[in-house]
């Protein structure tokens, strides 16, 4: 006897055991996409110290251009 779906399984007198991963998968993918977008804004990790130092020394210079 083949059943499909929770209702059909329970109507046949069987137990339905399942785990829905869709919510967890969505959250994982959403977090990965968010992190990748945040990291994308820095084009070169090698220059991060130079960028931070310049920003500390002249923080408003880039807004005056």
C-alpha cells in the first residue's frame, strides 16, 4: 500500500515521521548571501589596514569630493 502525504498516511493507520528542513535551509542560504554581500564591499583584504588608517586620518575627505 502506497501513501503520499501526511493525511493519507494517518488515514491508513500509519505514523507520519518527517523533518522539514526548508526553514533551516532558507535561513542558512539567507545568512550566507548576507555575509557574502557584506564582504563584497571590500575589494581587497590586503589593503584593509591602509583603508582603515586613511579613514581615521581624514574621515570626511571622501564626502567633500
